[in-house]
C-alpha cells in the first residue's frame, strides 16, 4: 500500500529542503545552478515571492464559488522576485523570511474549509485548497530537481 502525504505536509517538507541551505556559503548560494540559470538564492527568492502572492492575494479569496485573481504574468513577476531579494542582506535572512511566510501560508490554508471549491480568473476548473496547493508543491519539486541536478 502506497502512503501519500497531504499537500500541506509536502509543502512543509519542501520548506525543509530549502531551509537546509543555511549551511552553505553566500558564494555557493549565489552561483548559478547552470550557465544562464538562476542561483539557489534566486530560486529561493522566486519561491518565496510566489508564496507571498498566494498568502496575500489568493488565500483570502478561497471561499465556496470564489474567483481567485488571475496569476500575474510570470516573467514580469519573476523579474520582480529576483529584484526583491536584493533587499535581504544575506541568503539566511531570505531563508528566515521564506520559512515565516510559508508557515503562515500553510496555517492559513489549513484553517480553510477544505471542501470549498473556487476558480482562478475566467478558468472553469474547480480547485479546493489542497488541489490548488498541489500545483505549488509541483512547482517546488521542479526547482528542487534543478538544484539536485546542478552537478550533473
């Protein structure tokens, strides 16, 4: 029998993966994972910025028959994220803020009625809090795999 974990637990586990980089040097964290790609610090900043968007803009609209705002244009939003991490004096400061934000996001989502169904923008697909978060678990995993494969 295969055991599965909730998207909330998966999101917590992913947070621990990213937090493990507190043991790395700034030099290691600022090194691009591949030529033309982001650094680990930039990846963490990118994920943090999306968590912040979910917490501030999406979760408040997660109610039955709710319509969440459309996602921002990805490239523009990602550029803002990369620019915003310059305000952190170190990657460890960024990681601390990331953990605080992610814990608050998970807590706020777990408090929601898990049966509510909502849509995003004009999309007709219904989401529940868990199916919605599942998209971002996959997003984390995509970037975690990039980091794990950086030596390949």
